[in-house]
C-alpha cells in the first residue's frame, strides 16, 4: 500500500508542475563581468556561472553581454531596543547596483539597485556566535543578489528577443 501512496504522491507532484529551480540560465553564451568597486556579489556571480551553460569571457570584446557591478554596500542598524535600552535585534542590509549592456553598448538593463534585508537578534551572552550568524546572513544575501541579477538578465534577454 505504501508503494501506491508514494506513486500517487509523485504523480500529484508531477501534475501540479512542481520542479526544482535548477541552475540559472541567462540566455547568453558568454558574459563579461566587471566591477567598479570591490564586490563579493561579483564573486558569487562567477561561482553561480561556473556550472551553467553561460561561460565567463576574459575580455569584453569576446562576450555576448556585459554585467557591470556599479556599487555594493552593507549596513547594520539597530532595529529594536528593549525596555532597558539594550539592543534586541539588528537589521542587516545589502545594496547592489548593476547595469547590463549588449555590444555595441546597447543597454539591456538600465542601472538598477537591489536591496536585501535580514533581521538578526542580538545576545550579549553569545557575541561570537552572533557575529558568525551575521557573516552567514550576509553571504546568503550575496548569493540571493547574484541569483536575482542573473534571473533579471534572463528576463531582459527574453523580452528583448524578437
């Protein structure tokens, strides 16, 4: 009976259109990545493209599309204080500005800024653990920003195609 239930569950999942996200396909054969500022998001874009059909071009002249990271900044602000005036939690913010062009300098995605936010609680008894958690959250935000940028390139490519 359990095999029948498992087969029925697989059939229902297949029928509803469920599928894993998989790797990001930009729709281009090659991409040149440049950054006006030191950027960890650019590093994450490179990592995500390593397993995709889109290859990273060494030079701007050999790429189908150019992604330029214009700005990247992180910020940590107090979000909530306790009744005693101590920090209860912080808000972490990552801002990334980028632009995508197609040779010869046709703008595919105008200069755009994305902003990601996360809330992190604070504990005076475990400051090192909270620092490690903060680093992990920023790494997660960088990965999400890279995925959003690559998906935006794919959407812009599909809308620009005749």
